[in-house]
C-alpha cells in the first residue's frame, strides 16, 4: 500500500485551476505517475458536465484503470507523468476544475515518485498540498514560495506562531490567523492573503491590521454580499503579540507571505 503524503506545504490562492496547474508544472519533473479519482456521475451535471464528458472521452485511452484505489464513490485512474501524452491528459483534466461540475468530477488527484507521495489535491475544496522535501532545491521546508505569474504561494502547513493574549489563543498556521477561546469551544480563522496593512504600534507589542475582504460586484447582489460580510466577516483590527520581539517576527512573516502571494507591501 502506498505511503501517505507527508504534507509540508499547502497552496494558497484565490482561484484554483490555473494556480494548481502552475504547481503541477513545478512538481511533475519529480514524479513518475498520477492517480486521478473521478466522480463519473458529474458528467451528467449542469452547467459544465458536458465539458467533463468531452474531455474524458478525449483523454481516457491514456489512463489505466486501478480499481483497488477507488475511494468515496470515485473511480481511480493512473496516468504517466513522464511522457508528453500523459502530462497533457493530466493538464486537460485539471483544466476542468475551473468549472462547478468539473471540480467535483476531478474528485482527487495524487502525484507520486514510484511509491512515494509528492502531491495531493482535492479540487472541490481548492486544496492542494505537497511534500517539499522531495522536490530537490525547488522549495525548502519551512519556506514560503510564490508561484511566478500567479496570485498564489506555497506556505508551510505547520504552526509558525502560537501565544496567549487577552484571554484568547492566537495562532498563525499555514496562510491563516486563527483565534480560539481558551476553553477551545470557539475558533475562527482568517486568510492572511487578505491583509492590506500590518503596522507595529507605538509600544511595539501590537500589530494594527487593515483587511481587504475582496472585490464585490457593484450591483444589488454586491450590496447584499457587502452587508452579509459586514455582519459575518470581522477579522481583528489589532494583533496583540505581548512582546516587541514577537510583533517584529510576526510582521516579518506576514510581509513575506503577502510578497510571495502577489508582491504587495504591507
């Protein structure tokens, strides 16, 4: 049985399909095969099920059925990542994840170097993770790495900072700031790529934060969404770090993440 993926980094991105393809292009030279699990019933789903059927008919003869790897109602198919036809078939399937049915049709994808897992993705969760230790010098464990030409980056999956302040547990893990009550009953996380500013205040121990929730359409739907976000999206305006040393380290980390994501200064 193949070993499970050792997840060192996850993909942070606003979309998924094009950013994930860029990640695949980075990873594939260090792999030999991919296993794609497909939910074939999604080919009957609107609005883009027909696109799934058309693509699947075009690439199916380049994939090999591996029924022992089926999972959660999805059929498993193996494709070589060392040949041009195999990689092209894989990229055509990944392009489907830009659609509603397509993101569920391509239910899960794994890339392996022989029996060793290198990458795993669940498109309908916009989730992709890699083991950077298997990628030579491309990405070092613990580093934040941008994907050139995309608003996307790879962030370490572990917890980078954790502390208690103002009767709450604060944690920076992956691409998120998480705030949890001390009894563990309530936790909320906010994506750090939405940060616009992080400024150390006068006493040096607190970061003042400005957040951008994202662009909304300038119409009735946009106004409704804006109202909902005002009620539900309440990221903290300040990050109490307790010490100046931690505040400086956290700000440096946040700046590194946002620069890798889209080149912004905060």
